[in-house]
């Protein structure tokens, strides 16, 4: 199902959507607010002994309130966990016919699984078994996130690298395990 749906095109670097870090937008909002405050303070020169210290502490306070600290948390995403490997962990450990079409990464524990078009659909099975609700594509050039809870694409966060399988890794894969009639065997 996921594999057949049109996928949102990755935003070009430098565009408004390419950052995809909620904290960044909030930080510029905070900066806007503090800039306004700073302008007000400038008009009362001498009232505050050190404008910069006041401004910095206000900006830090606003930023912390909005993000809950330095990094905002999304339930189901752990940005510190690296991927489990370069291929579907369950396929490689011998479950099912052992080959895949597209790879997906569990955003919570890093488990690499195979997509819903693949024979074993390990990524979706992993989500159902563990309750880990969010995956990211592990295919080169794709950075979209999917939430099983919301049944929709969501805004994610930059995960620990690498964020895709090696470009020179064959698809379908892995090499030597893909039958000649693999197209007939897709879901
Ligand atoms: Zn698999
Ligand atoms: Zn997981």
C-alpha cells in the first residue's frame, strides 16, 4: 500500500520545507519577539544596564518553553538511534523468502524492515508487534515519514545517520536472494 502511493517530492535544499525542524521556525519567532523587545529597550537607553544579557535570557526562556529544552520530542521518534543495518533485519535473519523491494526504518528503535510491496512486509509487522508508530523511508533520495497511528505522512525529524541504504546496494535486494520472477511475487 505504502509503496504504491505517490510520495511527496523531497524539498530542495534551502527551501522553506527542507529543514523540517519545528524548533527552527519557533526559534525565528522567538528572535522576532526579542528583536521587538530589543527595539523598545533601545529607546530607553540607560534603563537596562546590559541589554544583551536581558535579551539573551528572554530568548532562551522563550525557546525552552516552546521546545521543552534544546530538542523538541515527537513520540515514536528517537533521533539518537542509528539504523540496524543496510538491509531488512528480519529478511537477513532468515524469516520468509529473504528478499525485499524497498526498505523502511523504524524511527523509534532503528530497525530496518521491508516495505508493504515486499513478500514479508517486515516494517509493518514490526510496527504492529512493537507499537513503534513511525517509519521513515530508507531509500536513497527519500526522507518522508509515515505514521501508522495517523495513517498518513507526517513531519519528522532528522534521524541519526545514515538515513538511507547504500546507493550501490541493489534493489530489489539483497544480491543473490532475489528470484527471477520477483515482480510476480510483490504485494
Ligand atoms: Zn523483510
Ligand atoms: Zn522499532
